[in-house]
C-alpha cells in the first residue's frame, strides 16, 4: 500500500461494490429490468438510486441544489417503471459515478478525509468526510441488497460477494 492507506482501502471496497452492482444489472433480462411485483423493488429504480446518490455525495452540491432526476428526466422513486433508464444508460452512469467517487476520495486524501471537520451539507453522515464516504458505502450496499433480493426472488443467480 501507498501512503494514502485510507483512500486506497476505500477505493478498493468501492470498486468491489461497483463490480457487484454491474454484475447485478447485467444479470437481469431486459424485460425484467423495469418490472417488479413491488414498485419499490424494481431493479432499475434501485440501481439508479445507488448511482445518483453516489454522484450527489461525491460532489459539491447541497441537497437542495443537486439536480436530482434531471439526467434521465425521471425520479428514481416516483417515476413509472417504463420511464426509468435502460440498463446501458445506468451502466454508463455507474462508470461516471465510480470515477467521480474515486476522484473525490483521491483529491481529499487521508488527511482531508480524517482531519477536517465535515462540511455543513451532510451533518447526518458523521464528523468528518470519512463518515460521508462510509455512509455512502453503507447506503449503496443497502440498496444493492434490495436488488439482490429481487434477483433471488426471480431465480436469477446473484453476483458473488467480494
């Protein structure tokens, strides 16, 4: 490991999460991507929420200024399933969000994540930016778990844990 052990560890674990999410998205047949017996558990909905939230937490926006829903002209929670983005579009966004999260962590470095007080935009995530990074990872895994539950319910093989 290099001199930025916290950042390197976070990027490694985020990388694992992104890989599992990608596999889960790719595992779904196209006709099941925007479908589900329970609106909340539609896979497209959950995947979009994970990625859009990563975009938000790794950026410089405050919650009331972030352009929620504008990328695909839909609301992850309230839009009709047919209006949610395609798998291809979500995977493109995943790659962009992954790069953005890695850039944020790298730019902040261990000292920035650990030493400086959390800015006032995200007080619920902890006292420092490391708290925000951990909060985002926990949030992502929570919603990834919902996707995995749907894969299991539908009899689709789930990605291996990393």
